[in-house]
C-alpha cells in the first residue's frame, strides 16, 4: 500500500470524525433551539397573562366593553400559545402536566371573568342599563310621589334611603343595605297609600336585586367571583414558574448531555486518528530509515568518509522504493562527475593558495564536464585578471601619493563591493589629503596675513605704551607742583582766617573804644591792605590751579580708557579753582567796601559806632567766606592727592602694558615665521586647486 493511499485513508478517518462531530453539534443546536423556543413561549405566555389581567382590571374599574374585547383577544392569543408550547413539549418528550394544568386554569379564569361580565351587564354598566336603570326608575317614581304629597318628612326619609344606596355602591358594605331595609320597611309600614307602598316595594326589590348580584360578583376581592378570579390567576403563577424551572433544568441537562457526547466523540476521533497515524507513521519511519541509511552511505562517500557506495533498497512497491531507484541511477552518474571534479578542485586549491600568497598571475587549466565547475573556472580566471589589474592601478595611485602627488584617481567604473570600497577609500583618502592641504595652505595664508597685521599693530601699541608712560611721568611731576602750591594756599588761608578773627576782635573793641577811632581806622586800613594782597595771591593760585587742571584733563584724555577716573578728578579740581577765584573776588569787593567805610569813619566820627557795627557785620561775612575758601582749598588738596594716587597707578599699568606689548611683538614675529613655513610646505606638494587657494577673509 502506497503512502498516498495511507494518507488518504487517514484523511477520510479525520473527515468522518469531523462530520460526526458536526452532526452531533447540529442536533444539539436543534434541541437547544427548541428548548429556547419553549422558554420564549413561556415568557410570551407570561406577557399574555399580564395582558389578560390588565384588561380585567381595566374592565372592573371602568366598566367598558372594549376591555372585554381586549381580554377576549388576549385570551385567544394565550390559547394559541398554550397549544404551541404543548406541541413543543411533546416534541421534546417533556412532561405536559404543568402546561395542561395551566390550560385548565386559564379556561377557568376566562369562565369566571365572563361570568363577572354577565353579572355586570345584568347590573348595568352605567345608570342607563340593566338593574341600575330599573333602580333609577323606581326611585324616581317614589320621589315624584313624595314631592306631589308635599310631605317633607317623607322626602327626608327617601333622601336617607338614597344616601344608604349610594354609600353601598361606593363602599360595598352590607351595613348600608341593612340600614336601607330597616328604613324602607318602616316607610312601607307607616304608609297608608297603596300606590306609594307599591312604588316603595319596587324600589326595595330593585335595590336588593342589585345587591344580590353584587354579592355574587364579590363585594371585595376576598369574596364572591372576584375571590375565585384572584385565586385562579394566582395559581397560574406557580404553574408557570414550575414550567419555567422545568424548561431551564431540561435545557441545562440537554446542554450537559450534548457537551459530554461531543467530548466522547472528539476523544474517540482522536483515539482512532492517533491509532491510524501511529501505524502509518511507523511504516513511513521504517521506509525513511532504510532510505536514510542509503543516503547516508552516499553522503559519506561524498564527504570522503567511505571509498565505496552502498546502493539504496528499491525492492518494495512504494514511493520510497521508486525514489531509491532514481537515486541509485544518479549515484553512479555522480560518482563519475565527482572524480572528474576532484581534479579541478585540487588545481583550484593550488591556484587559490598562490592567490593567498599574493601571486595573482596563476590560472586554472583543467577541463571538466560539470557546467557549474566549468563556469567557476572561467569566473576564477576572470577574477584573477580583474583583481590583478585593479590592484596594480591602486598601487600606482598609492605610489603617487607617497611622492606627495595627490592628483591621481582610481577609476571606479565596473568595480563592486569590496574593490569598489577600496577604490573609493583610496580616492577619498586623496580627497581628504587634498582638502587638508587646501585648508592648511588657506590657514597658512590667513595666518601670514594676520601676523603681518599683528606685527604692525603690536609695533604701534609698543610705541603708544612708551609715549603714554613718558606723558604720565610729566603729568605726575606737574601734579606734585600743584599739590605743593595748594598746600601753601591752605596755610595762607589759615593765616587769613586768623587775621579775620583778629579784625573781628578789633572791630568789637572799636565799638567800645570810640575815642581810639582814628588809630583803629589806620590799623584797619593796614589789615585791609594785607587782606587785599592775600586775596591777590589766592586769585593767582586759583588761576594756576585752573591751568594745571586743564593740563591734567588733556593728559587724561590722551590716556584713553585708563584715564577716565583721572579726568573726573581733574574736572572737580577745576571747579574748586573757579570757586576759589569767585570767593577771592567777593572778598576783594568786601575789603574795598570796608576801606571806603574806614575812610568815611575818619571824616564822620559821629557815625563811628554805627560804622563799626556795619564793619563788624562785613568782617563776619568775610570770615565766613575765608572759611569757605579754606574748606574748598582743603578739598582741592584731597582731590589732588587722589589724582596723584591714580596717576601713579596708571603709570604702573602703563609700564606693565609696555612690557606686555614687547612680549606680544616677539610672539607676532614667531607667528609670522610659522605661517610662512606652513605656506611653503603646502606649495611643495601637488594637489588639485593649489593655485586657487586664498587667505580666509573671515574666521
């Protein structure tokens, strides 16, 4: 038996098992669907029952026949649903006792309801039908008799009867019936009018007939037909719940049964399939093992493990035997080709060994019948030729590079993979070196250009630093002179202050010593003369200070950034000098005024005391001005001393700048030499774009 037939048999077994499983599942679904249908029917019956009860209650509350029609329609639907569920349960083989009981109860419920409807129709659905109409007619007749007799006591009694009647209809309580009978019997016995008695008896009989039918119907839900109706409909709930639970239990039981059946069928199918598969696979494995042993023997020969080939077993009548016959034929053919190929492979090994040692001139010469090896031979020979040529070109370019000639390039056309990467790498190396040389030359030219500028600027800086140092030395000497002068001015001003104090004391004594007025006036004139001379000296000092401060401001402006602080101090000194000149002029004016007043004092002795008083006031002002001048002179001295400190610091910094400028000049000279050396080295090499290289404008 062939493997194909065995596999077909296995497939048919699997298919049969699958079909059995599908049929089982289909039957299961059919049964479950039927049970679900029965379950839904129960739910529909519950809904129909609720519709019946709704129509029943609507009729009992509203007494309209349309609700009876709805009840009848719902009952027909319920009857049809009962028939359907009965058929379904019979089909499922389930017990029908509960549904038959429900059908009987439903019939009884319908009968009771129809009886109640009949009673209501007899009683009357409204006041214009049935016994209620007859009752209204009899009571109206009685009322007419009473009204015609004008017996108001009797009319009151009739109204009491009507009240009991209506209380009964509203509350359905028999006590109102008893009251009614008691009152109407009393009226009948007390009446002498036969016609009136007859009407009262008709009224009484009509009312008692209505009461009788109401009692049959049921005054409350706990008596009469209404009680039977409630009990009947409530008993259906128990029956339906029992039927519902029975169907649910049956559904679960059927589902469990079919699930178990499905599992058993699956297990049986698996067992059959495994058994068949085992025997088929065992036979196939045995044939495969025999076939494998023959192939392993052939492969051992191919792998040089054995020198002889054992042919495959081809005596059986299956696919493996057919394959073995084909393999045996090809084994003989392969043996001849292998021996022939061995020679070419041995020669190839020798040639590739020479390639490995670097000799690419060797070629394969053995001829074989194997197209693949023949093609391999041609490919290897062509590869050797191409490789030899390409490596020669690369070596030629590298030789040029070693001689600092980077103009040569390797032709990358027809090159692939590693040779292309090698050629590209060599070309990129040349481009990288060329770019580097261009950059070096450009940097060298730029450095050369910058070093020339640096040399010129450093030279200017060196000269400027020397000149600044010289100027600062002269400025320092001039400031020393100014400082000495201001210090002398301060001493003179101190003396003036002392003299002013003496003058003030003399003026005070002059007031008390009027008799010595002339002599005192002469002394005042002498003192005023001295003050005038002192004021002239102060004015000259202020003028010289102003000139020196202007010179200091000029020198500070020459010093640039470093002289800004010094310029501020010089401006302040100039301001103080101007203030000193102004104060001296004011003092001079005051002294001239004092002299005039002294001369007038000589001529006008009667006004001497008043003049001395005025003189005393002027001397006080003069003293204040001298004090201000003294303070300003002291501030000038402090400012000049600060300027001296600043100039000394600036002179020290200028000396340091001059030294740095000299060192910078040495660095600039060295940089210029290096830049020229870089340019010279770049020009000694050959590369593309050498002549077009320019110095960089911006870095």
